[in-house]
C-alpha cells in the first residue's frame, strides 16, 4: 500500500524536475543572449552618442569654414580693389619718374645755359671794370655833332640793353633752376610716398590673406579628421547593428522554438473546489470590474506553450479561432452538465476540436492571441450562461 502511494509521488517529482530542467535549459542560452544583447545595445548607444557629437562638431566646422570662405572671397575682392589702387599708384609713380627724368634733363640744359650766361656776365663785368662805364655826360661832351651824338647815344643804350639782357637771362635761368629743383624734390617725395603706400597695402593684404587661408586650412584639416572619425564610428555602428540584429534573430529563433514547442504537462493542481486548476500559475487579474468594464474571468500567468487541462469532465460546446472570437483569441468552452460551463481564452493552439474530455485532459496551449498584453490563460466559469467567479469552484 505504501509502495503504491510512493510511486506516483516519485513520478510526479521526477516530472516536475524534468520540467524545471527543460525550462532552465531553454532559458539559460536565452538569458545569455539577452545579456549579450544588452551589452551590445549599450555599446551601440554610446557609439551613436559619439556619432551625434561628431556630426554636430562637423556641422559647426562646416559653418565656420563657410564663413572663412566668405572672408577669403571678400579679401580677394578687396585685393582686386587694392590692385586697382596700386595700379593707379604705379601709374602715378611712373608719371613722376618720367617727369623727374624730364626735369633732370631740363635742369642739365638750364644749368648749362646758366653757366654760359654767367661766363658772359663775368666777362662783361670785367670789361666794364677795365674800360669804365661811359655815362651820358661824357657822350654829350665828346660828340662832334648831332649825328655823332645820336649814334653814341644809341650805342650806349644798346650796351645797357645787352647788360640788362644778360642780367635778366642769368636771373631767369637761376629761377628756372630753383623751380626745377623744387619740382624734382616734389616728384621724389611723391615717388617715395607711392612706393611706401604700395608696400604697405601689399603687406597688409598678404598678411590678412595668409592668416585667413591658414585658419581655413586648419579648419579643413580638422574637419577631415572629424569626418574620418565619423566614418570609423559609422563602421562600428554598422557592425554593432549587424551584431545586434544577429543576436536578436538568434534570440527570436530560440524563444520561438521554445514557445512553439509544447511544454510537458505538469502535475495537476487541486484546490478545495470541484474543479482542478487548468494551469498552475498565479492569478494576475481577478474576476470583477476592471478598467471600467466587467472582467468575466481570471487571468493566470504561465509561459507560452503551457498545456491547458480540462477543469472537469465534459464535452466541447464551442471552439472559435482568433478571427471568429475577436478579443478572446483562440477560444474553447466545455459543458460539464448541470448548467456548469468552463471557457479557455487566448490559446496559442488547440489540442482538441470536438468530442468528450476527461478531467485533466489537455485541450490546448497557453498563448497571447486576441486582445492581451502577455502570455496567460483567461479562464471563465459560467453557471446557466452567467459568468461567475472561478475561484469559488477551484
């Protein structure tokens, strides 16, 4: 008698241990994959953050380079204006140099004339000093007659005129030399000022252009470095995305395989009522008002693929697919006689379609078809067609 009772208990323990091992065996690789996936996604998040920083930096560099490019263009326009001014200064300089050359040649000629005029003046002064200067009284006294007087007077006037002409010539040539020298000095001053202005304009323009171009080249180099870094980050991001996708696919395959494979039927859970529990799990949503409407059963949370047992012996009176039942998903109702019915919603698949069942027979598998937010069994008890709290019968 003892042995007969012990064997079923040992068998149930062995089955329970087997279920745990199967669940752990399926869960361990999935858990490892989830950890690996979390690590890759965390790394991918950091890479994308780095990518965002680099993208912002490159955009900022691009704007600064565009601004500097505009400055270079403005400097080149300014350079064209300066070049026009320099050409004008150069023309002025060339004119001043030509004028200087003419003035130098003219000065040489005037100085030669002045030299000859000075020689003539010196000779005349020497002659006057040696012979004395005849005055009008001596001419009148010594004249032999009227005709001689007229001739002597005319001769004296001519001498005086020549003397005045020589002096005037010397004075004019001297003044011309002074004016020419002053003009030469003015031309030299203009030439020096023009040369200084040209040198200053060219130096300032070259310095500004060199500084802007140097800064622009530095920014272009920095932007290229950032773009190279961004390309590397994009490559890493692509690799990580591919790795994440592979892990997600593998995880989906494993979880899908685990979910699609029916779990072994565990031990029957008995309660204090006339019905057995259809699945062994916690009640996560009870009977009664929920979210403003009546919840006509209880929700029992168990993994997808968990076998659903018939709560009592009976027969299938209703079975609807997800398309037919709407929010209940794959839905089965059993009639147990005496006005008692039980219904099972959100099944992933059916194990039977019609006929009679015994208490504890597997009628379907847990899933999340219809309107649901996770794998569970929605279980209802109906008395005379009216929903009743199932906990009073379990």
